[in-house]
């Protein structure tokens, strides 16, 4: 029996067209002689231009990437072997523009449903991919998890260390709902072995900050909680594993929690005296944050591994503060020109930090053009800015904090006192570095700069003595130690060729700092303290009652020798017809014969332990080969540790700034002689 045909035959959907735009415009049939022809018969006859329908290449590429990603998700074997984040995310973060990446961040950001899991802490911290991790990440998580301290030590660190408040609230805006409580830091059930390794690393670094900031009283009571190991060795093991296993991988830290880990590492390295490593780690955090768009006025929603992540604007501000300070004190370029905006809703201490970051950038820029005529006007303007910044807090806040009394109070009181003394030292150190190029210049015009340097130096040394009275055997607070060295050298140099009634008091202050540094070096075999004490001892005759009996020679790494002369040398080849002018002298020492108290010899500096000659250097950087040239702790060892290079380049920057002012002074004198 015949089956009846359907009423209408279903037509295939046309998936594309090959029509010419000219034929479509004329509404005529487009006929091709062969299937692969690009021009139809009518257009060939009329010699018209033909184009097929334009294709959206970007859309096609996105579809290809989407199909590949769906294929990986559907293949269990491929999913198990995948170690890094999705390839499209990694490429966009590391290889393309920050603007394009910022547009994709919202797509990859976790949703509340993605963060849901069993316990409340897992709900807060689970990764966007859910609680299950690729096999390689699972093993990494287990390795980092094995380093976490015991439950007892976690509780002690959470409730007894001033560092707990720093790591829990320091990366959030004031009164943010994402601020954790000490109970979360003490929780023995988080993180779990299957938590994302970046989140475990962040928790491990938070514990490290807490250990580094413990008060001496608590520190002595928990020594047994480190399983018979020295706390400094345990801390070094935590930091080394975090850096080698997690922070060295760009794909792993491509999230806001990864950047937070880098900032925590910067804090730990800087506070331990590894300034150059801290600068490199902070610069890496800054570059990663810029790729994510955190430096924008309205930062995009960042890629996050947890629902309670750091505030992007606050995190960017912390990065800027670290980068600006380390760049200034090491004489290195800063990474961003955008200054953190002043926020009336921020705490006064945060606004202090923002102002100091701005001033540090401007001092660095001034140092590049210190020989220009308008550099002095910039210096005076920055001095006024620092004076206005000091008014952001009450006058009573500037009194020297009583660290000894705070040891017997709560961790919050201890944090308040330590934060105050660190910020005060930062303020006075900026004042010293601001006026340092004019310290050794004669003339009434520069007396204000010299007096400001000396006043700020006294303030730094007084706070150093207050801080190191109780923290004498601990490495935390290394920024204060470096500032104390700068202040001691500045205070003594300020007395060269001067008759100052405070000379004896200043000598007593410098001697007290010298004794404290000497004691620190003896207690812990501390190279920084020992070498700082030796430098101060060599310069102490400057402030003695009789003055310098003989010249002082200081060897500065990568700079040369600084010669402090007992008597100012006479200018060489000075014309006899040049007469002094009124106001050109200060206590008998004018600008033409003040600088010879100091001289710099750069010709005697050589690479120790190497055979590098000038020709090799001129031929290019390829001349430096680690196998051919043995340079232990030398020029090429840029990220040297505190034990390899105690001063980390702080002394080099200091004397270079003074030498720049001498060069300007000598050039001005030569110009006057030529006229």
C-alpha cells in the first residue's frame, strides 16, 4: 500500500551564503562557473568588484577556543592532567593587554553558587572550579599543607601576635565585611589538604608575618611549639617553600589572592632586611596587578579564588607604598606614576602612608634632576608637603612610643605602638633623603637643609633606641635599622666644619646607637648590625671635641672609597682674583672650600674575585659568565641576601646622592672661574 507523501518537504537550513554584494544589491541570481570561484559570471562580465560576506574573525577564534575548552571538560583524562589555569586566561594575563584582560575578569569571577561547599570556611575560600582540584594541584596542596603549624601554635599566633591584625585587615577597606576575625586564623580545620595551593600559601605566609611580629615575651614562651626546631629555621622553610613551589609560577598567582601572597612576601623580606629581594617581589606584584587592571580608578572585578578576597584598591595602595619606599632607598626606578588618591574615609595612618608614597616618588624624580636650577624649589615644596602631612594626625601621636609598656598590654596596643614608631621613622627618613643633597653645601641659603637633616636624624636615632631596647635579638624592623645608619652618618657629617652647641649631645646619641648595634651584632652574629656599628665607629671622631685627627676612608660596594678629610683642602687652580662675596660662607667655610671635607675615589673600585676588564664590559653584557668569572657576592648578584650584602645598596644610594651635590657644586665653581 502506498504511503501518502507529507504535505510539505522539510528544507535544509542554509548555513552560509556565497553571494556577491553587487548581485544582492541588484537582486539578481549569483551564478558561479565553478564552485571554488570567488567571482560570479555576471560580475566577471561587468568587471565588478566582488566580496563575500565578511567574517568575524574574533568571533570565530572565540568559538574555536570554546569548543576546545568544552572538549577538555568532556575528557576526564585531559582534566586530570591539567595543572595550570585555563589556557585562555593564562595567555590573556601574561601575553595581552590589561584592558582586554579586565573585560574577561567578570566572566571568570566566582559566583556564590560556585563557592558553596560543606563547611562555612570552605564556602568562603573554595576555588571557582569547586572543591575538586587537578591531580597535580592536589599534590601541591598537600605539600604546602604539610608545612602549616600545629593547632596550638595557630591559636597563639592568632590571639597573641600584633601581626594577626595586619594580615587579616591590612588589605581591606575600613569596616569591610570581608575582614576576618582572629578565630578564622586560629581555626584548625581550615585550610584543608584539598584547598587550592594559593589559598594554603596565603595562610602560611600570614602565619609567618605573625611569627615575625611576635613580642619578645610571647616569642620566648612558644619556642617549644616549633617541634624542637629554631623558629628562624622554620620561618625560612615556610618562605622558601612558598617562593619555590607557588609564587614562582605566574599562572598560579594570576588571581587577587596570588598578588596578596606576593605582598605578604614583600613585607616579610623587607622586614628581615632583604631589601633588594623585597623590591623584586613587590615589582612582580605591581606588574601582575597592572595586568589585572587594579591600578585603574575603578578597578574591574578581579579574578578571585575565594568569596572573601582583598579589596583591589587597598591592595594596590599597599603595593605602591612598598614599591616607592624600596625604590627610593635603593636608588632604583619606581614602577607606577599614579599616586594613591587621598580618601577622607580612610584612617589617618593610611592617609599618612599615601602621602609618603607620593613624596617618595617626587624625591626620586627630584634626584634625577638634582643638578637643575629648579630642583631646590621642588625640595622646598616637598618639605612643606611633609609638614602638612604631619598634621593629618594629632600632635600627641608624634611622641616617641613606649614599646616597653606596650609589651604587657594587648596585641592591638602593641600593634598601635609599633605602627606608630615605623611610620614616624618613615617620615623622618624621607626628610633626611629630601634634604641630603644640600647637607654639605655652604652658605646661609642651605643652612635650613642642614639643620633639617640633623633634626630628623636625631628623631630617627631616638626612635631606633626606643624600638631596639626590647627587640634587640629579633630581625623584625630592619627598615628602622637601615634608617638608623642613615641618620647616624647624616648627623655626624652635619658637624663637619661647624661649631654647633649640640655636638656633645649628638655624640652621646650616636654612641648609644653604636652600642645598641654592636650588642645586636654580638647576640645574633648579625652582619648588618656589626657593619653598621663599624661604619659609625669610624666616623665618630667627626663629633669628638677635638675633631678629626686623621682622614677617614669608607669603602662603599659598587661605588668606591669615600674620603672624609680632617681639614678642608684648598681649591686647586683657583684664580687669585676671585674674592669671597657676602653671605658666601658659613662659619668660615664657603661653598668653594666646604666640599673638600669629602672626596670620592671611584678609580680604585674593582670587582673582587673576577678578571673582568674594561674591554669585556665594553663588549656587552655577554662578557659576564658565571662559569668563566667568579664574582662571589658581586655586581651581578642583584637579589643578594642580608648576609651576602649587609647594606643592600642603601649606603651606595646615600653617598651617591651626596656626590651628585658635589658634582653640581664643582660645576658651578668651574663656571664662575671660567667667567
